[in-house]
C-alpha cells in the first residue's frame, strides 16, 4: 500500500521542478521520491511526473548502489546507435573518390582545400555507388575530414612595398604620441560610390512585403550618385560622413576635413595645436599628387591649425582604422535598403551605432567639384609643407602660413 499521497498543489510543483532538471537528475529525483513513499511509490511517482516506470527504477538503482557517471556525462558511455561513418566500411575511401574531381586548393597554402559539391550531390554520388548515405551523414564526413563551411577573407596583400613595416611602426608611434596629447587623431577615406534610385543592394532586411527593384543597374535610370567621405575620430569613437553629390577630388577631401573641424573638432579639441590624419596612399588624398598638398595647405591656412598626414603604404588600405571601425558598421546599417534619395541615405547613416558606443553624424554637400585641376606654378616654392626626414613620401605636415 502507498503510504501517502501528495496534494494536487505539491504534485504540480513536483512536475514543474522535474522539467527543469537534466536527464540524470530527473531519474535520480524520481527514484528519491519513490523511495520516500515506499511500496507503490514507483507507480505513483511515474504517473505524477509523467515518466516511464523504468526511469524511476534506474534512479533508485543509482541512488542505492551509488552508480557514478564519468565526469561531464549524464549517461553511461557506449549508449545509442553507432554513427554510420564509424560502422560503414570503406566510406572514407568512397568519400575521397567522389571529391577527387571536385576539389580545389589554395595557391598560397597547400593544406587549404575546398569542394564545389553540395551535400545533396555528394549524397547522390554515394547512392549511385549503392551506399545509402544521407546529406546529414555527408555533413558529418566533411567535418571529420576538416571541410567546414567558411567565407573568404580579404586578408592577403596583392603586393609588398619597400619600407612597409617601417611605416606601420612609424604610424603606431605617431598614434601613441597623439594619444598622450590633447590633439585629435582622425582616419579619413572615401567609401564606395552609391547610385540613387530603385536599384538592388546586397543584404537582407525584415519586410512585410517583397521589395521589388530594377532588374538592371543602368546609371541612365539613376537620380544621381552619392560619394560618402568618412572621418573617424579614434579618441571619441565617432564617425562623420559627408555625402557628396559631385566628384571625389582632393578639394572635396579637404572641404570634408574643414567641415568636421568647424562643426565638431574645434569644439571637442579646443586646446589642440595639431591634427593627425591617417590616410590611404591613393584616391583624392594621394601621397604622390601635389594638388592634394596644395588643397591641404589652403585648408590649414583657413582653419589655422597644423595637420600631420601619415599615409598607409600601398596595398594596405584595409588597415586604415576607418575601414573596420566605421565603414563596416555603416554598410550593416544600410543592408537591404533602397537608396531612393540622398535623404534616405542620411537617415540610415545617422542611426548607425554599436554596443561599443560608436556614434555617426552626417551632412549633405551639394557643391560641384572640378576635375583635372593643376597645381599652381609657384606652390612648391611657397608651400609650408614639411616632409619628414625619414619616409617623407608618406609622412609630412602642413603648417599654416603666418600672416604679418
């Protein structure tokens, strides 16, 4: 006879607690309750908790006989059906035979290989050889032999250049010097041009209906272009994007720096006497063209503060902080969105943020910039651009002209 029977409220609490336990704790809890109740307790506990009576018996056996499980396990080892990749003979040989004509390798690292076959195609190839191997098992085989689904990474420089490492060391030294001062450190670059209109863009977004766009990206159907020029403040973790609508020229680049300084820079760095600007080697801020240096000289004369330029060596633009501190987050904020107007782009840029505290501000610049401008004849004689003695081609500063 069952010694006692719990009230309905207690039974409900027992069931709720039972559901929170793992498999091992469940059976031992059921066994413990059955032992407390005595004769007839096994059937009663089984009905209350909704488990099989054998589970209760196993729990009693573990409690009474002190059965211990290996560390980190809730079942005895060896249970369950053996995986087919462990039991099927010659499965590995057939697997490699199937992949032999559909495997490519990296030209840089011989150990890196990949296949263009899908799980279903490999499964079909097994079936054609009389082996019933499902796509799920194929996935296990791929993992067993080191084939893991991965994306490519743009991490290999196309070329190397002389003094590459030395320039990185110099940039690192400059950044540390400016971090200890009251002067700002900015990273500058122009982002990829975008077309305004009902055009397709990569990325997915949650929508109530399907978004339909043009089936071709012909510029003749666009309402203009957007040239996003970015300035990233390393100290304040803030980004400033100027949305240009003309051309990416050195004049546009310097106007963007001026706008950042007038609206934000001189407010936050009112004690500054120099600005460190990290830039790529090409584009509108090319280290080879004197037109950029002339526009830079004009800029420092207007704002009255020195600007020190440090260019990243050729083929290393991905190391510029703005690439992985600002641009990637803006791309993520704009994924799957249709750039129907420049105002839409501005709204998307302005809401860009990260859990690390990144804030982004933007403005629209409609000024038209001229192409193929020439350097003034006397600029090289009268300029106050000072090149460093060491790696001067990449490191120089523009000093404001002192007017009498």
